[in-house]
């Protein structure tokens, strides 16, 4: 195994860890932040697998806009008084 | 119980990723076992540039699509009709967000932002905007294209929204830009239908591979897609902030 394989394996482990944390965490906001971290780790994975266009898309949409939409939805729902 | 199941699912997925990606078992990546006469095999082994001799960046002329980026030549040339449908899906999604957010009460005051966010947004906003424009104008030369470029423009506006509580995007202008871009995309397709007999056919000369003005209609289509996606997602961001201006 050279350093490239080790890096890929490390990224895969981080993907699993972030996915698990996003599922297990009790607060919705924590889940969202860990989903964002999961996306950023996936960006590193895509870049390593020489897919820069997918990496850019994942960074912008998966880590930026989707996180924003989740957070904004939670804030709006909280304001509507659903007790989340 | 539910959480244990979810955790097991995540672990199983991680194991698949580890086996497939790290150890190269052929689950992902290049596969030799494609059927020889299948459509996928045809597109993978096809020379996008339509010539048997090697393509030289900046010298080869008269290529089939003229795009240096193979993904782009599929998205904006061979499967352009599919991309038109994709853009329509995004439009419907933005419409749905608009309708849902429109029923919420407006005029909520946004909370102010910190000094660091305000200052760094002033530096980052132009950089992100120009990077987004660069990504979609160079979609036929470098990785990327209309969808990532447009999303990057939208995230630069999101940064402005987050940094400045009194910022209002010109939503009406974005809606006009979005409608114009969509109409132009269909218009280009109809021009192709009239000029060469197929909807969205690449009817312009393809030029030299690697030039900015090459690849026929591909850069035009990608600029249109970039503007459309950018204005649509900025509209979604504005809707989520509950502050749509009255039309």
C-alpha cells in the first residue's frame, strides 16, 4: 500500500464516521453540520479519484447550499412553532 | 433499534467503499467487461474529436464537438436534450420552494452577523462570483460547467445574505434572467432544428480544440445554463430568507 491508498482508506473511514455521527446525534442541527463535514470529506475523495468537476459540484451544493437549506428550514419550522 | 439498524447500514456502506475504492476490486472504476456493441461502450471508446490521429491541444481543427472536456461534449452536445430536461427539473424545484416559502409570513428580522464574517464576505464575494463565471465560460475546456458554476454564483449571493442583514438580492432581475436563459436555450435548439434538421444540433463551426471560442454551441449553451442555474438557486436562497420582493 502506498500513501495514496492509505489516504483513500483514511477518507473512507472518515466518511463512515461522519455518516454514523450524523445518524446518531440527537440534535438535528448537529446532524446537519456532520452531513456538511461528510460532504467535505467526499470532496477530498472525489479529488483523489481525479474527478475535479464532481468535487467542485459536491463542495458547492452538498457542503454549501444543502446545509444552508436544511438550516433555514429548521429555523423556519422552529419559528412556526413545531417544537423541533 | 432504528439507530442500530442505521448504524449497521452506514458500516456496511463504509465496508463497500473501503473494498471497492481502496482495494480496486473492479466494483468501481474502469470495467473491461462492457459489451462490445453496447451504446455505453460505443460512447466510451468513441473519439469525441472525430479523428483517428492524436488530438493536439490548441492545434487540432475540425473536430466533431471541438470540446477538450469529454464530459462536456456529452452533456452539452450529444445529450443536450437531456440537459434541457434537467434544467426544467431544477426550475420546477425552485418553483416549489417559491410556492412553499410564499405561504410563510414575511418580514422576519434577520439577525446581524459578526465582524469576521462581514469583512471576509467583502473579500470572498467577488472571488467566488468570478470563479463561478470562469467555471461556466470554460466548461468546454476545463472540468466543471454550467451547474457547478451557477451554484457557485448562488453561494456567493448566499454569503452576502449571511454577512449583511440589510442585503436584498434583486429577485425580480434574477427571475427575468432565468426566464430569458431558458427561452434562449430552447431558441438555440429550434435554430439547430431549422438549420441542420435536429433539435439542439451543434450547428456552429467547432474551431480549434482548446480555444475559448471553439466547440460550436457548447460554450453558448453552458453560459446559458450557468446563468439559469445561478439565478434559479439565488432565487431559492432569497425565498428561504422569506424576503421575496413583490413582483
